[in-house]
C-alpha cells in the first residue's frame, strides 16, 4: 500500500469508526461497568467473561479464558493469514475506587462534559487500562469491516493481575510459549497524548522491587515485645520506631536523593551518545507536568537534558509509607512495639533485582541493623527494545501520519510487566503507543476523552491511530 493509499484508507477507517462511535462507546461502558477489582477479587470472573465476549464480537477465531494460580488471562487470536504477527497486551483488572472525591459513581461509566475537552467517559479503568483495551478491539473491528481482516495476525493477552504485579502472568506465558513464539513483536495500546496534543511512546520500562522494612521489639530483643507500651516507659525502654528511622537514614544521603548502599549504582547502564541525541531531539517539548503532577521544584532544580537523564536512566529508592503506633485523630501516647516502612526501588539496565536485594540486606547488617526485617512484596524486571525495531518504527510512523511528531521515551519511568514478553523465552520487541488522551489512573474522576478539541484527539482518532500502527507494523516488518 502506497503512502497515498494508506492515508486514504485511514480516512475511511476514521469515517467508519465515527459512524459507529455510539456502539464503540457502549462497548467501553460495558467493560468499565464491571468492577473487576483484583486487589479485592470483586467480580474478576465477570470481568474476564466480558473481556472474552468483546474478543468474540470482533471475530477472533480463538477465545480462551486461561486459568492461573490467581485470576485468569483472557487469550484471543485473530488469524488473518498474514506474514507477521503482533501480540496485543492489556489488563482488564482495576484498582479499588473508594475515594470520596468522585463526581460520578466510579463504575457507572458516565459521559461527562469536561471543560475544553467535550464529552469524556469517566470511571475507574477508563484510562488504566480498559479504555485502551476496548479501543484496540474497536480499531480491529473497523479494519475487518473495511478489509475483511486486519493487516497482521493478532494475539490478545489480557491479564487480570497487573494491579497485583502480574504475579501469575509468567505461568500463562510458560503454558502458551509455543503459540506466543510465533509473534514478531508486542504492542501495549495506551493513551499517550497530553493536553497539548503531543504524543509519546515507550520502548522500555524500569524494573521495580516493592518491599517493607520492619523494626520490632521482638526481633531486636529491646523495646516493647508483642504489644505497644505507654509512652512514659520511654524513660528506660528502647523504641523500635526510632530504630527503624535510624536504619532508613543510613540508606540515603541526608536529602534522601542519593542511595548510599555500597555498589548500588555499579551496574547502571549510562545513556549512550545515541540516547542523549534521542532525548535532545525533544527536550524543548518535554514537560514533566505531562503527568499532571503539580510539582513546581525539582531536585537540585535540574531541568532539560539532565532532568530527562535522571527520569529515564536513574534508579531510585522511595518511601511509600510509614506506620507504627497511633496515627489517628487526637492523642494517644504510645511506645510502639513495631514500626514498618514500605519502600519501592526502581532499577534500570543492567541492574539485577537479586543483587540489589542482597546489597540492601548486607548494608543493614553492616550498619548494625541485622534485626530489621526486609521483606520483598513484589518485583517486576526492567525491559528494553531497540528503537530501530519495526514495532517502534511503526508507532513513530503512525504518529507522523496522524500529524504528531513522537516523543520517544527510551523507557517508561514507572514499571510495567513487559519484561515477561521481552525476555526469554519469547524475546519480543515491544512498544507502548496510541494517540488518545486520558488522565487520573488510580485516582478519582479517571476519564478518557471521547470528543476532544483541536489539539487533543477524541476516541475516534485514538482508535484510528491504533489502526495506523497495525498498518505501519505490517509495512515496517516487510522492510526489516
């Protein structure tokens, strides 16, 4: 298909989607209205069945709800007889929605007017990730309606435990490895357009280790044991809470911004000259407020290229929360028997989780804190795809065809389980891409844009951008 022919075809695709947009919105509402909340287990079976039904509706010849030791994976195949195959990854599980600030019922999937953006579909999962999941299915439906089949063979892997760290997804990959090995790459559709109408894509992800440290009188052999004591006893009784604070203070510099664990940075792969050139190409357009953080000052007031290097290439050690004793309203004078800190450690190529955990444990022991327990709660590895890979090239070409110059992030500075596909046995290159706009993952009033404006694409254009990626992937793979 020539460039002119593809442009004309995408106009037909968008026209078809616009003519069927009400049904596409309804399809998204059907899935958002199922509160498939993996942290509580609520309606996960219904979430899997609704997702499977959506795959059947777009013509997948294979649709399976695959059991795991946790919640199931929904697997589908659209066997189009094409020379190239793409895995589509998304999740059908969501976080709880018990925040009091919701303007609508979080599982009502209401259409709400958002100033400057027109209609948006508001509800838990609208952005993360039911909106993108349904949008790629809507895009495939349009391609089948116009062409009789998609331009590439498709395998859909929709998991139900992403919000739990994808802890049983490796079971599915091991079981289905022979089928998945037929694929050439993986695409994770997402709403990667900001409020200014700029689009980004990811070709990698940082790794994460989630852990907790606990100091207790029982393990320490000092302080209250088994139950909190009255704070008057602090005159002659040691405090596990202060012990935890002192242990935490040894891990980082006084400002909390540099990790002091021996060897922590040894394996970090610094950005190459090519990496710096990639970042420099869009540093004038890069805005960390893309993420709606509302932050006005940065560490050491860094900006520009140095900020981007830290954002994408630096490991971090963060305290998520501290607990122990009494933290409710009013006064309750206690000497806690235990105190706990929850931490996350984000790591980068070529660091290894087991090595970092061992270094942290060794650091605590050497600094006199062998009694402070270190418990690993979850872990997801880093992943990386060469920017010359056909799937990355396809996403970049699709963005440009839709009139948007891409911001190519070398990796998602958060952590997503792409490594499960990116490493052995599958070794699939991947990209996360899509020109839609949505905000407030895990927060009240989460929404995905339906109408849009002159800068921000609406749902029909978002779905068209996903169709464009499929067309471009077929072409890029043929020329690779």
